[in-house]
């Protein structure tokens, strides 16, 4: 089985694949945990549960942002995300003994044949793709008619896991 993670300091998307089948897709909401270490403990407890319930053989994690983009994250945010990504990566290794592999979001989407047109938000394209093609992926909406935030992270974790599956298949064909 494959574990795909979309790590964030606010909401972390989690997907477990058995082959191409999604056997688990959820999220960990750490927005109420203001302390870095409380966020880490919450993720750790969740990961322990995942590894107890599923025979994970591979871990794929969305690579954290490596550079600035105008109008997006500040240096402080990028640093915090990288630090959290590193700690969660270590927790995965510590709990399971499996070394995580990293996939850039753009590469993961490309491996899953998801094309994002210029000027369109990638997260919207990913959600639409999954709603159109994945029967088990269902979203909930806010009172204002918007998709609830955690579904974007859950969707990204599916794409990371599926891209990881394709990488594994390609490596076995060599």
C-alpha cells in the first residue's frame, strides 16, 4: 500500500492506496493547535494509527515549496512549512522505517495527466478531475456554496499517492 501526504501546518491531506484503489482518504486539521509541537503530536498520533491499520510499503510526500512566488508565501511561511514537512517526514520514517520520497505538485499532476490551464487555480482543476473521475471522492460545501477547505488537501494527497503509484510501476518495468 502507498501513503500519500499533502503536508501543511494547517491541514494535512492523507491518502492510502492499494494499487489504484483509494482505501483511506482523510485529513488532519491542526489549525486550532497554535504550538508547532502540538501540531506535530497530532500528526504523529494520526500517522501511528495509519501505520497500525494499513500495511504501508511506500510513502510519497508533496515536496514543500522551494522558492518565492509573487503574491504567495513569505520567507517565514516557507521556512515554517519546510520545517514542518521535515518533521512529519521524519515521523513517517521513525514510525514505519520507510524512507519517504518527495514529488513536486506539478510533477504529480503531470504523472496523473492533469493539465492546469494558465490563469486557473491548480487546486480547482484537481478537485474537478477527481469529482469527474473518482466515484469515491465526494466533497461537502459550506453554507456559502464553497467546497470545504480540507477537501483540497485530501484531493492533493490522492494525486501524490497516485503519482507515487505510477513511479513505482515505471520503476518495476525497468
